[in-house]
């Protein structure tokens, strides 16, 4: 199994070097790393170029950027990784094991890094909810067989909740995900910048609104 790790970026000069540095052992093993930028005005692409196999530009928006990366990927399995998220050391082996045992897609458990104690509770709830519902979030590093991704039609090009919408597509076409207990570590920067309790309230409110049929284009204004 060969991975194509696809990382959408936008103004990530402060974080992208650490994310890519943690992937160099996977590149040495023959896996592929693709950075897809959405029009950064900082040094994101300049930093990324020497630390990945390919850099691309696409219309801003994670869905558009990840779909663009998938079109240029050559791996058997696509792994979508946020620019502020670190994979566990054994990520490739764990994915290979899941695929070998019949999974066509999946995600990792997540740890949210940051000072507020409530981030541990948030991560626990995210992991439990995902395991129960079969819905993955982008923070959990979604992986999917290349053919299953194509059959699902890729990420819906919407400005928010593309991970939830894609999970629903994959559940319908490829079955429930493999919910790996090994953990990715993602930054809690948005919780710290906006306040943890306010961020939790906003995210749950947005998810509920989306579940009730709200347009993601209207929700993104509240998110920002």
C-alpha cells in the first residue's frame, strides 16, 4: 500500500514546516506528500516545496484543495491531513492493517493540544461520537482508498462541513469507517484564540444547524 498524503493550506507558514518534518520518514518509505495551497500571501509554499513531493495551487476552500490534490495523487490510499495536525509514527502500518482487514476508509482518534483542560473532554467526545455515528471530522485525518474516493465523487465543494458531507457519502458507498484508536495530534489554536467554551458552543450550534438542513454558505459566516 502506498499513501498519498494531501495537505490543504492557507497562510500556514507558522505550522507547515513542523507538519511536513514529521512526514519525512513516510516519504523515505515511498509514500507521497502533496501540499495544495489556496492562495497564501505568506511563505507557506516556499517552506513546503523542499519538504514535500509536490505543491499545487487551487481555489481556496478545503474541499476544492483536497479534490485537486486527489486528482494529482498516485497512491493507493488518500490521506487528508490538516496543516496543524501530526500523524502518529505508525500511521502507515495502521492504515495498511485496516485496509487489509476490509475497511475502505477510516480515520484516527484525535488529541487536541493546548492549555485548556476542556480540550481533553472535547477530543474524547469527538472520538466517541465518531465511533458511534461513523462520521469523521477533518481533524481526525480521514483516509480512503483511491477507488472509493472516486466512487463517492470526492469532497462536496461547500465552504464548511465538507468532512461531514464526505463521511456520509462514503458511508453510503463504502460502508462504515475504520475508527483507529491510534491518535493524531491537532492544534487547539482556534479554541485558545476564540475561547474554548465559546468555540465549543459555536461548533455544536453549527453542526446542529447543518444537520437540520442549513446552507453551509450561511454557516461559514458564523464560523468565521
